[in-house]
């Protein structure tokens, strides 16, 4: 399918239907096209000026908004709002008095009305890690958890009905004040009876970036990034070594918390190793020289395809980047998981290969193939972070992370959204992670397991998702295809996440803005649009009734292992939602042009069922304040 189609010709050498669709798609974006009197191959060339290769190359064809909207029901997609169904509280290390409401529904930090989760709210006394804090820290009381930004979900390898999701747990969206929290199901996601903040790291101002993994014993590991700051009088965050709120703990760390197999209480977590917090890496260097973007993977293959035992069975790989004043550097540390939820000591951090050691290298996604080869993608910023273009690269190791090969170039000079200020038109949230990565589980004809990279491109002026694969361990990569099949090219699609099912099916889910916000009426009321009264990045009329390229929903696209599409994009979100509502302010409450919806998106298979987790501010009857809540969606592989 991807042979002659790249040249834009059908079997008779005439302009194909696909070519006409692509030309129409580009035209709606207002791009300058070559004259149709030229050979069609020129219009589809990878060297089309200004376009990243793959833009407009949609193998499943474009889809009307009407057909896309109906796909939710056609494919029997389910949605459940998870985090709005219980009341969670904790005592933050650093409180915040700011309140940006009533615009966008902000409520500020609130006293705990009484938690229903069973977690330790810190109401009776500070947490053990808060002992040693300098006055006036920690907060004098426990606070209500309001928003839940960013998403991750994992399936227990011993029980496909056992799921654990994780997210940021906010008490003050205006100040970006949060810990990590989790939610757990034992019936395949129909009910989520256990949820709350992950204990053991309350003594830091924040901990962040939700990502987890199960070992082969059914123990669940959450990778955590705890760090300290305080707010100055203007509400700006201050990272000052020697002046941190809690000198009893390190300034910043990469660490883990383990939920042992069989745990049922919300407080059943192992957060220490050898009598200390379970640190992978620590630093007291302060802002600008600190770790970020940790990720975790665990090798659960006991026997290799050749029949020999896997020497790295239950090896845990934790990757992260460390800013050292000369760009960000990617590192890996490993340990071996034990059946009781403990693990061996972490190895000394090892620097991964990069193309340019003086630029920023970030966004690591370790995955392990059935032969025990561990891979990761990484983003290399060719200039200062936030510049035009990035290279999407890959490293791999065949010996349990002792030595590494790479990087190979999966995609070069990719145009990405800016990382400071609004990433897209009309709204104020920033973009985040540019790529996602996954590894297949069936050998390719070239004798290796497939590896897949999806990434954002904004070369057309709007956000699009591109996908490429390598079947020879990164020596070559397929010509990219465009994942999103919206007919209107002027809308934004962003933040992809990849997963691979046991049968080799590949799924890419992502945020999508092809459907307009609801018009005035009951759906607009439930979406909370009337709260959206001030938006410095929108020139239209507020509230944004029927606004185009504004409200958000989620989508998924399925492929075979060789990236043949299985149908078109499927709508995962039953109701559009407004990203302006209760959006966390990244820099300070005073900066409305620096909000965030997160840059993590959950995607995981249990057999032929695909689970997605994402954010929504819609009120399904359990979210009257329109806080950011976690939604879990399910859909069968077509």
C-alpha cells in the first residue's frame, strides 16, 4: 500500500484518490501547493518545502467530522470519570493562597472537607518526611485535592483485570502544587475503589511525572520526581539551594515507590530502600541543574526466544535526564526486582549515547523486546530548547543496559510546537513531550522485533501526529505516515502515545481538536463553557460556544505490525472539554499564558482491549467544579 502511493499514482499511473485527498487536505491548511499540472509525485515529495516528511500521507484516507463523531458509538467505546468519585486530601509542604477564580472555575486551595479515600491526609500531624521543615512549613492543615493532570495506566501481567493508573494530584492548580496519586481497579476498570496520593514523598513541595510498570511478580513500581521550591510574594516559584522549605530531605531526586502484589489499602506502599527513601539519583544543585522526565520499564520475559533463561529477568530500567548547565544529559540506572517488592541496589547512573553532548537530549521511553533488548527513543534539540526543530533518535542495549548502541536517527529536523507559552492557537496551554515509543512482540522478516516512534509535527502550521517504524534495529526507518485523519487541516492534534498488543496490533492515541466546542445548551453547560470568560490568547467571542480548534477530545488509531491501518481514527471522548478550565499555571498564578494540561497520556492493552487515560474538565454529574479529572476509556481492536 505504501509503495506507489508515495508517488501519488494509482495502478494506471493516474492521479490516485489518495493524492486528490492529500492535495485537498493541504489546501485547507492554506499551504502553497505545486501546480496540479506537475507530476503528482512532486506534491507528495518528502522535500516539499516547509513540510515534515509524512504530512498528508494518510493511508486510511481522510474522515469527515460526522463519521468521526459517530465512531464513539460505532465502536462501543466506554468512558468512566475516575478521580471525581472520591474525596482525596493531603497536607502540602508549601501552601498557596492565590485564587484566580471565578474565571475558568478556579477555586484556589481549600481546606479538606473530609476525605473518603482512607489515605493519611496529614490532618492530625505532619508526615514523617515533613519533620525538619523550616517554619512556616509544612501547611497548617490538610487540603482538598482538586485537579488531576497527566495520565498513565498499567495492566497487571498476572491479572488483566487489575489496573493501576497514576496522575498528578493537585491542591493548588494556580501554583502548580501537586503530588502524584494513583487509582486502582480489580474488575477491568468498571469500578475504581482505591485511590489517593502516593505516600512517602509529602516532604517535598511537589512530586511529578506519572509513570509506572509492573514486574513479573505483580509488584507495581511508580517512578517519582520529588523536588523543592517555595513561592515568593508574587507567586513565582523559587528554587534556592540552602533556602529550601525542608532541609531534612534532598533538594530533588529520582526515586520509586512500590505497591506490593496483593496490596489493598491505599497506604500500602514501599517507599524506602535500605532504610532511606528509595532514591535512584539525588541532587542539591538547584534550578537549572536538576533531573527531569524519569521513565521506567521492567523486563518480564523469563525465557528468551532461543529457549535460554533471560539473564535480565525482572531487571528494572529507570531513565531520566539531568540538566548540568550544559544541556540535559540522558542517564539510565538499573536494579533487579524481588518477589517481595524489594529490589537490589541501583547501579551507578550511565550516560546514554547522544548525537550532540552539548545540546538538550530528553524524553526517554525505555521499552524491552522479547529477546531482552532494551530500547529508548530520545529527543535531541538542535538548538536551545524551544527552538524550531528536533531530531528523534533511538538507543538500544543488548546486555541489560551495561553498554549501549546509538543513536540512530528516526526522524530529523522535525518542526515542533514551542515549549514556552501557548503551544497552539486559541488556548493558553503549553505543549510538552514531542514523541512516544513502543516495541513490537513478533519478529519482523528482517530478524528483529519492530520498534515504533510517533511524534508531533507543526510544520504545516497545525499540529499533526506522524508515525514511523524500524524492522532492523534502527538501521533504517519507514517513510512516515500521518496518524490523524481529520479532513480540516487547520485544527491541532497533539501528545501521542503508543502501545502494542500481544497480537502485534499498534495503537496511537492522542488529543484532538477537530470537533468544535458545544453550542449554547445542555452540553455547553456540562462542559462549563460559561466559566471561560477571559482568555488572552483568543480573539473570538467568549464564552467559546461553538468555537473551532479550541475544545479537546481524544482519539485512537489502530495499525497492524507493518502499519497497515485498521479502520480510521476512533473518537475516545464522549464529551468535548474546555482546556482553559482550572488549568494549572506552570510559572506563577500571575501568568495566564503559561497553563498546562499535562504531557503524559495513558495507553495500554489487556488482550484485545485498549485502555486509554486522559484529562477532561467536563461534568458528567460528578465534576460540578470542572476540575481536571482522569477519564479511562476502553475500545476493542477493530
